[in-house]
């Protein structure tokens, strides 16, 4: 039986790892730490947030400023190149309406920079 004493040690290590894993998961950074409320308010924010955060943080989206046509291209690219499931027409409209209103092209540099359209 002595020969199997190491099993007890293995068990301790495994149990210890299982015990501390949840605590570590809470402190480690993950894109999931973002929530829709962190971003510009507007109709369709939740739908857009959840449609776009399956693969990357929403910050990646929010740091862009584009026209509706460019946002459309961007979504097409996600579908074509990155395997995003295509949105049906209604969802696509909801998402585009939000992105167009919340993240328009930035004002040219030197003229006060980007203006939040919801802060007016
Ligand atoms: C199926 C996975 C997936 C989904 C869903 C997805 N993306 Fe992406 N997206 C990617 C990948 C992969 C990249 C490139 C890698 C990276 O930068 O993380 C990317 C990059 C981007 C970029 C940066 C492009 C650049 O030129 O740097 C933008 C903007 C973007 N996505 C917008 C969106 C928007 C808007 C949505 C929701 C409508 C969305 N993505 C949903 C996979 C996805």
C-alpha cells in the first residue's frame, strides 16, 4: 500500500486546483467583463453587444467610428472571413441603426475631435 501513497498527494493537488480555480477566474481579465452598459446608450445596444461579443470584446467595435456603409462592410467581413452567423434582416437593421448612431465617423482632427452625438 505504501507504493500508492503518492496518490494521496495527487489528490491533494487536484483538489487544491479545483478549490482555487473559481477564485482565479474572477480576478483574471476576460472580455466578458464588459457589459452593454459600458457603451454608448441607444436603441439596439444590447442586441449589438451580444451579436458582436461572441468572438471579441466590444471595445474593439466601440473604438471604431464609421458610416453605415462601412459598418455594413465590417459585418459582411465578420461573416465572410470570421465565420459569424449571418444576422437576419431585422437584427441586421437593429445592429446597423445602433452602430451608425453610436459610433459615427469621428470629426476631422483639429475641430474639437470626436463628438458624442448623445451628449448634445
Ligand atoms: C464569429 C466571430 C466574430 C463575430 C460574431 C464578430 N466578429 Fe468582429 N472580428 C472577428 C475576428 C476573428 C476579428 C479579427 C481578430 C481580432 O482583431 O480580434 C474581428 C475584428 C473586428 C474588427 C476590427 C477590424 C479591424 O480592421 O481591425 C471590427 C471593427 C469588428 N470585428 C466588428 C465586429 C462587429 C461590429 C460585430 C458584430 C456585428 C462583430 N465584429 C462580430 C470575429 C468576429
